[in-house]
């Protein structure tokens, strides 16, 4: 999610330095791609176009798949549905709203958020609007449903629960927000009784879904350093919840922590700066740090199994998983496959030169990739 997690203040400093004739070097310059032994081939299945893509600001408008239909939108509000097998465009509508969040498609509905703090619930059948609701500010995180609620986290640090049927507000919770944050917010994890939400102040909070009151709160990262940038501690990813009641949480300038979900008691933690959502596969936890280093960890204790640094500085996406491989897009539009057991790169294909900033969608061997310019490509692992 490269463009959506840029720090506004850093961009300003870079602009000032450019005006003064000084070149600002990135902290992690992108590594050149090197050769590898290809053991997995990526073959194109179909391609389509979704409007103007993510826009100049790079909004994280990731697509969503429900059943055999893939839904995708652009930053100007063009929304389309595609057959996931052959790419047939089933319908397209112009919502005439500035879309800013990833999509969530579930149980016949599509949910999305806008730059002006509006939440839309749409029919998967034809894209018609079922209801609209307002939350306090811009929405970058995908709205998250349970059976009764749609929970929306907005950039001002608030979490709002809406009735899934009507859009009526059920409750709202606000956390303190530092003066400087990453451009982005955490995505809540929602189950029937509770919502797990991470905030820019470095805290993870569990909220009672019946009333929005906090049940427990845990500090994941502590602000340190003299500058505001050094003191960034955003929980900008999504907590990963396991069926046996463990939570895995990443933080910027902080830790990757495993918690017992019922009470928030720590199970283990390691120093780890990240704004990416990790992926859990069996006992393997795969996480990406701010430098773009990919780590495979033992989910039971946090010990490192392997590490791959070949994609350092390439602004890779959060990992997806397909057919035994981790899947990443990067800023030059390459799609990379990394063997989940060995950590070796086994496949690569350039999808689109505009770059890939949002996490690919996977289903079995199939990978759906939305490029920054709106090119929607579907590939299979051979």
C-alpha cells in the first residue's frame, strides 16, 4: 500500500529540499531485481480496465471478491463487477462520489468509504445504492461487517458502528490522535461480540459491539525519539485473529506482538516496524517490515524461520497467499512469488508499469491484481 502510507510531513520536507536544490534520498533505496530460478510461472488469464485507477493521491481502493464475482472501483466512483473466471463485465455504474477505501463484498452487498466521510452500501446484483451514511471524516480502511453491524474506521481516529440493514449509527468510539500520523488508518477486525481496532497512538482497543465501550486496551508501541517522525507509532494494518483466540498486531516504529484475544495478555513480541497486515498460514506468520524485508516467523513464539531482503525499498504490498506462495506487487508493477517454506523467489511477472500499491486478491491458484492506473489483471500460477 505504498502511496497511502506516506507521511505528509515527509512529503513537505522533500518538496522544500527540492526547491533548495537538494536531493532527498529515500531511507531504503529500491534494490534492483536480480535473477532467480523460476519454479512457478504466471500466465495471464484476462484483463480489464477500471476507470482512472487509484488517482494521483494513490487511494487504497483494493478490489474485493465474493463467490465468483470480482468488484473493483476507481477514485472517481466508477464501480464495476466482473466474472472472476473470464473477466466478463457484468455491470458498471458511476456513483459520482470520491471513493477512497478498499471494497468489502459480502452476502450480496458491497461496502465502501469516500473522501468526504460517506459510507455506501450497494447491491452486488447491479451496483444500486441501498443506503448512505456519514462518519466523522475520510475513510481509507475497508468497512468491516459482522451479522448486524458495519464497522468503519476513519482518519480522525474514530470508529463508527452502523446498522448493516439501514446504515443507522449504533455507536461511536474515538481515540486520542497524535499531531503527526501515517497517511492511513488501521483496519478493524470485527467478529460478532467485539471489534479489535488499532490506532495512531500505538494502542489496540477491544470494543463491545453492543455499545462501543472498550473492554480492554493494550499499548503495542511506545513513542520514542526527539522528532515527530521518530515518534510515529501507528497501528496502520489490520489485526489478524486466529480461530484459537490469538491476535497478531504490527506497529510502525514498534513491535509485532501476539496477544491472547479475550483479555489482551501478551504471548510474545519482537521489535518490528511495519504498516503491513501480516498473513498467517498454519504455524507460519509472514510479515513485512518498513524496509520491505519479508520475514517468516514461528507463530507460536515469534522466532525467525527465514528472511528475504531482495525486495527492499520496492514499496511492496502486504502479502497475499496463493498455492504455497506469498504474492507481492511492487512500485514498478511487478508481481513476485516467494515460496512460503523456503523464502526464495520462484516467480515474477510485470503486470503494469504504473505500479501495484494494493494487496492482490487470491483464490486457489488465481491472482487478481489492480494496478495504480486502473488496469485489472488476472493471472494463474502454473
